[in-house]
C-alpha cells in the first residue's frame, strides 16, 4: 500500500508538471489554431537556463524568474517575425514544418552551449525534505508541485473565464475581424498568448529539472506527452488540459512503476479510448474536432 500511495502522489506531481507544460500548448494550439512543435524545445531551454542560473547564483527562485523572461522574449520574436504570417487552419502544414525547424534549431543551439551530458538541479533547500502524507514520507518539493499546479489551473481558469482579457482572446478565436473592428489589436493579443504559452513551457522546464535528469532528448519526449494531454482534454480547453494531464500523469507513473515495458502503450491506449468515446476530447470545444 505504501508503494501504491507513493506512486499515486508521484502521478499527481507528474500530472501537475505536465499541466503547466500542456496549458501553454493548449492555449497556442486551441486558442490561436497554431500547431507549435517548438513547445518542447522551450521546455528544454528552460531546464538548461534554470540549471545555469542555479549553478551561477545558487538560487532556484531566481531561475524561476529569469528563465521564463528570457525565453518569453525569444517567443515574442518567433511569433512576430516567423509565425504571424501563418495563422489559420489552412497553414497547419506550414506551421508544423516551421515550428519543427525551430525546435531542431533550438536543440542544436542548446547542444552547442551546454553539450550532451545529462545534468541535474537540486530543489531549493527549504523544500528538500520529506513530510508525512497519507501515511508515507514524501518529498516536499513534489508535493509543492501538486499545490502549485492546482493553484495555477484555478488562476488561469479565472482569468480566461472571468476577465476582459480572456473574453477578448476567446472572441478573437471565433471572429478576429470582428474583434479588430472594435478597435482591439488582435495581433498584439495573439502575440501575448504565444509569449505566455512559451513562458509556461519554460517554467515547467525549470520546475521539472529537480525531478527529471536534464538531457538533450527531453524536449521531444515531453512534447509528445503534452500533445497527448491536449488531445485527450480537448483543443482550446484549459479544463481539459488539467484533467488530461492528471490522466496521463497517472497512466505514465503507474505504467513505469508496475509494467515499464508497456508504459508507452498505456498512454496511447488511453488516448485512443478517449477519442473513440469522444472524438473532440473530454472538454473539446466545437469546431476543434
């Protein structure tokens, strides 16, 4: 039972980390209709920048601040000068080729700067201890990820559903010309969404560094999981990204713990079952099937 409890908590922590990553992808993919395959590279570069900041300044909290800001600026220039001319469903193939090329280029730069050796980041000292939860001793850092993920999901839902900014973005997806006619700069709004999604991917990279060993292949691995999360939850749905991340986090954790040779199969089997029952995903929006 202790092993089951620990794996259950690990599944929650992994799910919340996946949510931070997939939430940004869901916003860019679902709200802007942009297929962004460079999202995993933003996660990866966040991990490496976080590693550098922690080793240079000895502050994990500073890494959480600096890495998203740096990559957010990079995301702005990518959106402004590369992606902006390829919005719309008719350009999905061009988006795939462009963002995949960006991912490969960023990965090559990372390999040139940091090399190919696996790196590790220690969690902040205040969170580097065990606490009793559900009758077991569990790392406080992983439990903090669970709390952070839940609070982030609640905050993002409130902003998206209860504020003017969220209403503008949702309206822009439905009818960008109408929103522009109201005097709103929809290009600036979409740029903000892309930068925010990029910063979320980077943030998840920094948060995941103390849990996963940082390796050059991690970007594409985490991208696959994030895409599965978005597909299961439904494009354009933050609620779907949250529950999809929990489902995949649990499936991935328990699969690797008890039947590791079938862990990847379990993830795609779950996705297949969900899509058979509901092709648009658990909380998919109309028009995104």
